[in-house]
C-alpha cells in the first residue's frame, strides 16, 4: 500500500513540496524494492541464505543519486556541506514521511549515528575539526560512532560517568569502559563522553568536567571487546569498548571543557523529537498495513473489517497516532521557537509516543496473525524498535520525573500551568 500524502493547509508551500516529493520517491522507488534494500542497508540485516534478485547496492546508489537530483539529500546539513539546510520544524515534518519505509532515511543521507555527530561537529567543531572529521563524514569517506554509556554506571544519569581524559602536555590520556557505542565495528572515529582531568587536579574538587573528545578508532588502546547482542541476536553494531591509556591530541576536544553535557543534550534533545516523528511515520505504515489486511482478509464467513474487535483496533490506533502526532508537532514547534516549555513537551513525547507506537504495531501484528511476526513484513522489526525506544535517550521513568518537576515548579512560581501556551 503506498503512502498517502496531501498538502497540509497550515504549512507553507516549501514544506508541503518537500513532503510530496519525498513521498513520491518513497512510493515509486523504495517501497517496491523494500525487501531487497533491507538486505544490505546501513544498520539492516544481510540474509546470505537467499539469492539476491537484484543488485541491492547498485539500487541503493541509484536511489541516492535520484534523491540528490531532487534536492532532498541530507536535510539536517547546511548547503555548504551538500545538505538542504532545513530548519528544525521542516525537518521534523519531512521525517514522518521519510520513516514510512524502513531504511529510507539512509537513502536520503540521514544515517544514525553519523547524522547526530555531524550536527555536533557543525555546532562545536573548530574549522580544522570540520575539515578533518566532518567533511569526510558528510562525503561518505568516514564512519563515526557515539560512545557515552558505561556498563558500570546508570545510563540515565550522565553525572555518574567515570571515563577520564587526563591532560599530559599537549595530549589527553583516555581511560574508561563503554558499551552500546553505536556503529562500533565500522566507525573511523568515536565521539567519546568523558571527564577531563587537569594535570594539577585536586581530587577533592570533584571528578573533572564533562567534555566530548574525538577519538580515532585505530588509536592504540582503543579495544573493541564485542558487538553487544540485542533481542536474542548474538551480536550487533553497538559495541563494548575499553579505552586503555589512549593518547589523543588535546586539540581533539570537541567544544570547551565543561560543555560536554550540553553538547550531549543538544544532540539527544533534537534526536528525541526526530525519533518521535520517525515513530509516527512507522505507526502510519503499520496502520495502513492493518487496514489493508482488514479489508482484504475473509475470516469465518466475513471480512475482517466487519469484526468488532478489528474495528476497535482501527479506532484505537487512529486515536493513538493522532494524539502522538499532535503532541510531537507541538513539541517541535516549541523547540523551533526556543519556548521554555519545550523540555516538558520533549519528555512527554519521549514517554507517550513509543508506548503508542508499541500499541499500534501490536494491533497490526494481531490482525495479520502469524504473518505479522514474519520477516515478510516490517512489523516485527518495528515492534522491537518501539520497545527499545522506551530506553533509548533516557528511560520513561526519568522523563516522567522531569515532567512532574517542571509542572510542580511552574505551580510554585506562577500558580498554575497554562495548557494554551
């Protein structure tokens, strides 16, 4: 079933045009070849037991070139780096269309973790760092990873990080233990969250200030332990890594010492909104698949669409998607105008949208029956992705605490909460 996209009356002509042209490529070039493209896509699976009907790699390159010619490449990057230069809100609206097809974002130049790292390099990188690391990353000559989470410390509390980079002359000596470092097997460099300890540091003053550090993966002492198995798979591209006396130039610091936490929040805050818009695109797809099955399948003497249980699924999923989409657009609008309420809305969608996503996909699987959990459909991978999002970028419980704190603070200082603003 193709994606149905029409112009949104309240959006400006340019955003509507971007959405329509994105949908055209998704419908004409990606959806008809989705299974083949998934065989070799970035972050996807490779099934060597099945013969390739088409040259997936060549097809991917062909679609990428078509995207470039259409002026839809790398919406998150400025024109000087070959991107579209979209503002935050326009990019969010494009994402929900792009996410309809699994893996489509990579064909438009948006590949995690590279895209997030590119944004951080753009904002915090020096001119030299941009030439050495950003430009090759944009041009596909390099891969990158993001190394933050530590197995010994709670990922939901960045203040607990114990990885250190001790200054030694013009170098920093990095020691630490990380896991779930993204794109670990392919990355040419990691952006590592660490604490910088000065040579004359007094331990009584604390553990050092947070910073982000560019670490080439071929540096002695960068030891990849394993790909961390996820959801029953024996390995993944998220790796466990030990940094053991890794020496890098102090000029590899990304931004100033003390800016590390803010840089991470810049990366993760925007990412949470984009993840939610991506989830809405996937929910949209799951909803279409569910309705398609309901309208074409006959069970016990009648079409599925006439069964009240199935009608309930359709109604509940419609409400879930509508609510999730409106909440996410409101959050995106507040981020775009630097509204002080944006943090509360980001936490709200971070909790609500993955839960709604799980419900919508679960209903679609139920309507499809055994086929719903097969690899013939994207529903099973959506289901796992939805559950993972309840942990990624901060677990639900942390965000609920933040929401409550913001609300209670507003009541204490202003006497109430204005839901209209």
